[in-house]
């Protein structure tokens, strides 16, 4: 695993390519070549990576996923990822900003981008052709830049996201129409993704969700098989491990980012739940990178 020179970079669309249309971009994977974005990084936009054919590894939030024919990956803003794919890998990358679609579709309706859900689907050949056709229509509309192009692009992107949502739903058997306990947990997972670095106690999340800590723990255990406190701890540990392995930030800086005013408290937390100190973990990750 490669390290950045400091913290994990947050890329904008403009950092990757000079777009013809600033809020929606399509890149041909084969034309962009092998490992164009091979260093760990985050985006401030959504990414849909559609693999037509090829092989390799796509790492999302410190977990490796196999790249193969007709697999589609989803990366939300703020997630860390990089890939290592063969030169023969073909497909396309779809970038879009949240602001481009917010007025048309609720972000929470997209299961493939929800925290904790699987970040990929495998599709059939006719499904890939359907998506490819929609992508071609978007590419043509971007080139036209005519009156109502923005509205047409919005609707075509909505069609693509709706199809992908349906296929994700069918493959992973979850429901967008959730009973109350499940809706609470979806809200909790979303809140956790934005607040894990500022709060490590259940009380904070329970207050935000207008429930008691005991109730949140109980419902989380029932729906997810783990208490809310465990999920909070695991999310904070994941970020700590990721920052130790991928960045060269001082351990004290990482501790401060995760809300620890004293390095000793962070070191105690990390060693208690991993069995090693932050410095030992970082040293081990260097040797395996």
C-alpha cells in the first residue's frame, strides 16, 4: 500500500480532468490507461466505475475488491480508494457532483452509496449494454451544450442511478422501504460517517437521533448484529488504521483529528482494541506495503 506525503488528498473533478461539463464527467477507462489514480485519495464527488472487461484490485476504505468483467463499483464523497488494474481493463468512469442531482433524487434513495452497504454489483451483459447506451447518450448531450442540456443530463443520470439502485437492491436483498427501526439505523450510519471523528460515545448519536443510548444500542444490535457503541468504535479504529497506514501524519495529529486531546488516551484506545500501539501498527504497515 502506497503512502501519501501528508494527509489523504481530497480531489475535485477539476484535479483529474478539465471537464467539458463541470458537474458531470465520463472517462473511458481504456483511454485513461493503467493506474491513472493509483495513490490512495478521496473525492468531493460521486464515482461510478463500470468495468466492461479486465482484472485487478480496487481498494475501497482499506478493503480489497476483485475487478472483473461487468462489475460496477461505487465510491461516495469522502471514501478512500485506489486501484491496480491490468492494462487491458476497459470500461468507463462516471463522475458527478452531489449538487447536480440533489434537486431531482434524494441521496438517501441510492443504496449503493449508503455507508455499510456493499460498494459493487455484478451485472449481466444486456444490463451492461443498457448502461453503456445511457452513457453514450450523456456523452452526446455533453458535446451538444444546447438549450435544456442540463435538464436532459439530469434525467439521464437519474435513469442510470435508478437502474443501478434496482440492481443493487436485487443483488443484495435490502429494501428502500424500511420499517422504523431500520430507518433509524440508516440515519445512524449516515450520521456516523460525518461525525465519527468528533464523537466516540453513543450519547452524542442518540441525542442527534432523539432516542436514548440504550434504545439505539438495542435497535442496532437487532438490525445489524452489533451495538451502536461497537460500530462507533470500529469506525474510529478503521480511520485510525487507514491514516496510520496510508498517510505520514504525526500520530498526535491523527489522535487530535479523532477527537483525542491527549496522545496517551488515543494510544490506550488503539492498543486496547488492536493489541498493538499506533507506532507498532504503522511500522508493520510499512513493512507490508
